[in-house]
C-alpha cells in the first residue's frame, strides 16, 4: 500500500489517518475485491477526506471506476490496482486541485 497521505499536502494538513478493515468499507466497492483501505482527513482551506483502496487486480479497479456514480464535491480515479476517492466540504478550488494533482502524482510514482 503506497503511503500517499503525508502529513502536509500543499495547503492541507492531515488531521487523521487510519487503516480500515475491508468489511467496513464505507463505499460501494466489492468487499471481496478489497485487500486494504487507508483513510485520511485533511484541513486547510476547507475540509476533505480521502480513501485509498488496494484492490485485487487492475481489472477490478478499472471496473470500480467505470461503475462509480459521480457525485458533488467528489473526485475519484485509479492507477493500477489502486482506487482513490477524495471528498470535500467548502474547499478552495485551487488548493483542492493542487491536492488532487499531488496525490495522483504520488500514486502514479509508486507504481
């Protein structure tokens, strides 16, 4: 599991990070396909939460992304067998874009 949830990401400061057991997945990801889940919360120019799923295969991650329903204040993507979900509340748009780009780059670099 790549450690992409660093203490500071741009203007954002991590307030918590934890590993969740696969059966406790708060998102519609097939539980049997989940190997690990890491969740983090950040504060800065708003509040946001992120969850990184390590799935059993690239094909499963691709399927999750293709079936995911877009929602307000949410962005998601996958890289390899990892699926990343970011949700925010009242976030500064530029700072949020930098956060998303940084995490995407960290995830891509770990592959």
